[in-house]
C-alpha cells in the first residue's frame, strides 16, 4: 500500500515538475521579446498556456509512465519493495 501511495506522489511530482519547468522555459523565451515588463508577462503567459494545451497530454503520459516504471522497479525513493 505504501508503494502505491508513493507512486501516486511521484506521479504528481513528475507531472507538475515537468509542466512547471517546461512552461517556465517556454514562457521566458516568449516573454523576452516584450518591450515592457507587462508586455513580456503577457507574451510569456500566453506561451505557457499554449504549451499546456498542446503538450499537456504528452507530459501526462510521460509522468504516468515514469511513475509506474519507477515504482514497479523500485528506482524511485520510497518505492523499494520490502526484503523477504
């Protein structure tokens, strides 16, 4: 039961981590072309939203697959099976 809960925790961490980092990179690249702070913020926000709409499903599948693989193999912290 503990491994299942830790697998779900790792899924959430992976999903939000990947989306956060990717959205920040895309948003900062798009926002750097603005002439003012507010214009750059608007460009970056729009680019981050577009990234989420376009690649959100792919990131979701990567997070699910990574969490499942890491949990079943015991590679992620907190998911090692008990010694028998």
